[in-house]
C-alpha cells in the first residue's frame, strides 16, 4: 500500500530480501490498480487523518497526476500514515487467511492419505 510510483520494484526487492513468495508479492501489487487506486488511497488518507487526529481536507478529487502533485503538500502525512497502517492490517489478514487455507489443504491431504492406508 505504498502511495508511490514504482511500488512493484520495491515489493519484488523486499520479497527477494526476505525470501517471501515472489509471484504472490508481485501479483498483490495489482490490488491497487488504476481502477481501484483512487478509492484505496482515499480510504487510506481518511484513515491516516483519523489516526493522527486531524480533520480531512475537503478537496475535489481529480484522478490526475497534476491534482496529486498540487495537493501532495496538504495530504502526504495522513496518506502515508493511513497507507502504512492499512498495508500492515491487510498483510496480517492476508497472512492469516493464507495460513488457514494452507493448513486446511495439508490437513485434507493427510486425511486422504490416512483413508488410503486404512482401506
């Protein structure tokens, strides 16, 4: 949930450094694609403003690079804080879901092996 261009390269580099699953790290970058990015980052901005205790600035959003660069000075702190918190929360939730699915798959494989042996 990095609100910067080039998050793909950062995610791939961190996946290599921390020996994480590279294909999943690369694929999850596209959760924030051009269609979802405005909504995700607006939510992150509102979350960040709430966390640091400031009122969100009521701005007219335009999905353009010009608007973003002109508004960055006013929105960057809540946006970065909200993006990081949202990223940490979603990473934790994703970990729990994937871990649960993995454990369930292993359990089913184990039970299938046990049934085969008992036949």
